[in-house]
C-alpha cells in the first residue's frame, strides 16, 4: 500500500505510528479530513495535500498488524472518505459529515493525554 509514492509522514511511517492507539491513529486521520473539509472549494493545493495525507494515514492503519480484525471497517471508512472527496455519489458522504465523525476520535485521544 505504501509503494513508491511520496511519503508525507516519514516519522510515522518509519515505525512511530505503531506506538499510537487506534483512537489516536483515527484522530490523526481526522485532522487531515478536517483540513480537507476546510480547504475544499477554496484552495485546491491545500485540499489535495490533506486528501493525500489522510489516505497515507489510512494506509498506515491498514498495514498495522494490531488491527487485523478491524480491517474491513477501516477500509470502509477509507472508501467512504474517497467517496466524499469525489462528491459523495456512492454513499452520499460529505467531508463535513466525516469531519464530525473523526472529530470524536481526536477528542477521545486528546482526553486520554
């Protein structure tokens, strides 16, 4: 999944990501989803960057062996995010709805700190 493309989160991809709980990982995805939602229709470069970083974080979650039993739901969340980025035609998803959804993970992760 993390083939030869540009890696945005080099420190996380090199192993630090595995020290985060699933809630923390999804909270980090939520930060990028929020950035994508805020920049959508306003700044294409910011939007594209946030989308690419969110997808990279989803991919890092999907290769984390701890979540082997949850791969289907994580992959579905990634799929719904992609649908929202492309206009929500398949699942009627929106970046705003996903921002609210992922905010809960960011809030829970922050509360544990």
